[in-house]
C-alpha cells in the first residue's frame, strides 16, 4: 500500500470512529430525553391523582345533612377533616396549575378562578350549588367562613355582588353543597386526572411547567398586593407559594441528570440552585403560612423604597427579579439557559 493510500485509509477509519461517537451521543441524548419525559409525565400524573383523591376525601368528610345544616362548632370533627382534605387538594392543584390551565382551560376555569372574577357574572344567590361561585375558592370561603382574616373580608366587601360566606344553615343547603358544589369539584378533578393520563407530552411541555410556574410565583404576589391572594380565606397564601416552589424544584430534579450530562450543565445547574435558594430565603423569612400584608398605599407599578423594605416588599422584589427571563443570573434566565442546553423550548 502506498503512503497516500495508507493515509487515506487511516483518515477513513478516523472519520468512521467520529461518526460512531456522534451517533452514540445522539442515541444517548434521545434516551435521556425519553427517560426524562416519562418521569415528568409520571410526576405530574401523581399530582393529578393526589388532587382527585383529595376532592373525593373532601366530599366524603362532609357531615350528613340535617335540619340545621352544619358548622365548625357543632360538627368540629367533620369540619376539621374537610379543611384538611381541602388543604391537600389546594397543595396538589398548585403543583399542576400550569398544565391544567394550559391544556384544560375550561376545567381550570371552574376549579381555580378567583372570587373577584367569579363575581363578574353577578351575585351568586345560591352559594352551595354547582353554578356561579364554584371551585376551590368557593369551598374555601365556606369552610373557613368563621375565621377568615379581616383583610380578606375587607377586600371582598367592596366587590359588587359580595355575599358573606357561611356554613350551610339547613338541610337543603347542606345537601346542595355535597351533591352539587363538592360533586362538581370532584368530577372536574377526575376529568383532569384522566385527561392528563391520555395526553402525550414532549420535553418542552414538561420543562415549561417550571418556567411558567416562576411567572406564577410573581403573579400570585401581584394578586396579593391587590387583596386577591390565593388561599387568603384559609390564611395560607404564603404556604401556597412554598408549595409552588417545591413542585418546581421537584420537576427540575427530573431534568437535572440530563442537564448535568451536557457541556456547561454543571455551571448552569449551580446558578439554578442559587436562584432557588434566593426564593427560599424570602419565603422562610416570614413565619406562618400567610403572606405579610402589603404596606399601606402599596403601588405595584412604582413602589417606593419604604414599601420595598417591608416583608411583603422584599418578597415582591425577589419574586419579580427571579421571574425576569432577560437578566443574566436570575432563576428564570438560568432555567431558560438550561433548556437551551437540552435543545428544548421553555415558555416564559
């Protein structure tokens, strides 16, 4: 074999080896993609399952209807069980709010629309049936009607169509609550559970549940600044933010091995961890489960330095910063960077 022929042969062998290495890398990446999507789908399915189970337990815990309905004093054990089931349902739904609202918007509109928005259609003259004011917040107002924080009541009283929340006062109201309001919530939860099971997703869909959840963190604080915080009747608006963050971190853990396998993945992963830590700091600075009250005169668009120095202001500032996808170093920016390493699209 001539020197030229020998060089050509070696070149072909090297090219073949490079092609083989490239093919192995592509196959490995495809395998990680498939494994990650399967795990993400299963994680979200478990959350929809938990939501459905909690709504069933909520309805099952309702006291048997009698002539004077029921209340937290005379039926303390049953009300405590209903509140516990509602809290489980709220936490579970918080963890699936993004896929529920994006893939099943009509069901989400029944399950998790704010009282302010529900009143847009007018006053609900029958608060225990399956029409008008319905969903998680309608049930929350009833179950905590005797202990609703004063600031939540003050906000709601200014709304057109406001009606003071109350426990069912007679057999007809108690029957309607169980057979209509709670039954509708249970049916919607089952539809979400089964709908997700039948849905095919890709890595971009699964990943976007995290980046959109970061926007939801800030959105909830915007609502709280106007007196419309989620879980405000139960006094658990901050707990809701913590649940949302925990769900986002759990989903990130599913994607993390794939991210770490990429060039530059370890650095980006470290930046993401710093972002999560910053949110934890402000979440944990406040004690209890409810958000600190916004300062007097709170202005979302242009809060002054004194407003931003309050506990609520610090929460608002950090959530706003971490949800900014355009600033290098924020949690949202770094999570989108990680998505780019994977070749997936992250909605923001």
